[in-house]
């Protein structure tokens, strides 16, 4: 089954404790991206990747890192989480770029205390 | 000014009603336009792409007005199952970046 998976789905952590949210797709897609969704603000793009080893900042990259060492994986790293990073996070992928259908993962709910 | 703006609603309509949503975008160079649907904080899913000539998919019709920089979505004969948040999505920066509107909430009631 073609899908985007994210782990963990739910996470409660404390300020400053490094964490990684994994994202994996099995559709051989070139384009992957991360979003956060907050009430009243909609989805905001954190980082995107056009291909392996090619990443770029979205609208809200501060406090986040990403890597794209393999085509299928695009982990999101929070080196030192803070309470303002409490949010719902979505990973997405598409075949070639943002001008095509985006397939989203199920989301990761993060609470930073 | 937000890059993509939508009326947040909620739009409360009876079953069978016709409802229309608008969305405005700020970048006249934007090339690709979409409507996504999101159910109750689940992942968004593509509803339809929006083409310059307008396009229809069953009860759903999307229109693009480049001169005025807005996109519309028309839903005819609303069903209870249409209740969701509808997200307007536009590409920016030469098509490399996607920008989502905050969404319009639709509630269809019997």
C-alpha cells in the first residue's frame, strides 16, 4: 500500500530534550516536506526537499533541522525543543514537486512541557 | 497581508444546499492551485486541482481568477459527509514552496 508513515504519532517531552520525528514514504517520491499546524494559522511549511541531499527552508524553519540521506526518509529533528514547538506535525511527499498531489502522513502530535 | 487568505467560517448549511468558498493569494507569479480537504485534525487530502479554465468533479467546481488573484470552490447538493475544513493551497517561489490557507470550516446539517 502506497503511504507516508510518521513516528511517533504522539509525543510528550520536556524543554531541551532532543527528539526526532521520522517520516518515510514508499512511493519513490522526489519531493518531501514538513509542516506544522496550529489553530487559526493553518499548515505552515517548515522544510522541504526536492531530492536526496537537497533541502531548503520553508516559512518557519527556526528550531528545526532536517536531512535527506535517502529518497524514502525525511526525518525532522528538534535539537532543543521549546514549548512554542508544541503543535501537530505533518510530513508529505509528492512525485516531483509541490505542483503535484501531496500525500500526507497521519500526523504527529507533540507536546513540549 | 497573509500569502493565502480564506474566510475561516464556519459555514453552517442544510443538506442539499449550495455553498461557495473563496480564497485570495498574494503572489501573482503563483502557478499551481489546489483545494484540500481535512477532517477533524487528520491529514489533508487532495480534493481537486484548480485550472485556469475552471474544472468540475461531480458536485464540486473550482474556478481560478488570475487577474483578481482568487480561487473559488463551489459545492452543490451538500451532503453530511462534506462537513470538513477546506484548505486553499498555492505554490510560491517559482513553484518550490507550498502555502496553505488557514482553512474554511463547513458544517452540513440535516
